[in-house]
């Protein structure tokens, strides 16, 4: 059993790694923890078979609430909670699923906030591939970027709408400017790229700040477009799109996917999560902001 994990899919294989588990040692690092996090479970969609694989290299320490996205045969992991106290990370690591080997893409950089529960996708534009990291919850940052917000919570953690770009080719992080109706500080969100190519994504739900230092689930939908230096935001509000149908209820810690049909616009599918009262949500809804996504 596990929670606060991701389930990325490459081809016909679904990969499960780490997350909050009953037998996860509540320590920063140990041989037992490395042994547990060095294993990746793989589910073959075509045969409905599970298998467990021992990886090479050193798995990252951010094992709970990490951000995750795929690119070609690689799975990228950013940040996450260590599993003890409030120990957050800001490292980027990649798992090569052909070699089943971990590689560190970056060392901990002082300009990057240590956090978990952010959203991350990969986008290709201007002839380059970028990882886009948005929001999250974590430690008090050492550097505050003026274009973003950092909400200090009563539990000592910080919720942010900080946004980062990572150029896969150069291995460099940059901090972009923002324009439009930017999202507020949010964690436990989902973000998805709208189509398989291009520079646009969609963000739904998550935990936002109320009363200065508390949190509540939201059902806001944002569309964003990315260049190498700017992320432009647009918020979609209930009733703004005629005949849109059911608007999803507020939630955080949920799952999602983008369904790209041959004859229809991309459709965002959202399932599960926790509602505003921290109760489990069992509904599955799809959302098709036609006027914006298409």
C-alpha cells in the first residue's frame, strides 16, 4: 500500500515508485530506505501483469509528494518530502526505464525552493524540450522571486505559486516571468499538457491559502502557455463556457489525465481526491474547455 505517489505511463507500461508506505523508514537516509526505494513496480497494460525491478544508481530522497513527468524512455522526478519531519528536497532526478538506472540531473540549488506536492509536465517548443514545475508546499525558501507569492502557514511550511523551467538539453533551470491571471499559491494540484506537441497546459484544483495561513480545496481551472522566458495564464470560471455541463467539485490530492481523441478536442479527466472537508471524493468527471483548449 502507498500514497502520495505518481503512476507515470510509458508505452504499454505503468511505473510505480516510492510514495508514503507503511514500511518506509522515517529517517533521512539508510540502507533499508535505499533498498525499498531502489525497487520500481511495473504494470504491463497489455497483459495485466505486475513485475518488480531493482534499479541501479541512487534513487532520490524525495519519496513522498514528488513531482513527476515522462519524456521518451525517461521518467523525471523533482523535489518531494523525505518521509521524516518536514524534510523537503529540490533535486531533479531521472530514471532511464530501458537501463532501469537513476541519474541526478541537478544538485540542490539555493535559488530553488525545497518543496513537494507541485505539478510538473514536459513540453517541447522552439526546438527544445523543457520541464515545467508549478506550485508546491515546502520549506521556507532561501530566495524569494518577486513575481511569485509565498504564503507562510501556521505549521511552518510555505505554499507557493513559484514556477520553474528546466531545459533538458542544457541541464539548466530558469525562473520565468508571468503574465495574465496567474494561479495563486497552490499545492496538491494536477497539471497536464493539453496536446502531445506544443507549449500549452491545463491546471485543476489543489489546496490554496485562506485566512492568511490556512488551506482549502479549490476547483479552479487554468490554461497556461509557456515560452523560454514567460508563462502566460488564463483562468476559466464556471459558467464562462456555454453548455459546458458539470463543473468539477473542489478537491486536492487528486489524479488526472488528458484524453486526445481523433475527432474531438482534448478532454481533461479528473478522479478522486479530497474535498473541502478532507473527505474522500469518489466521482470521476471530464472537462472540455472547448473554446480555450482547441
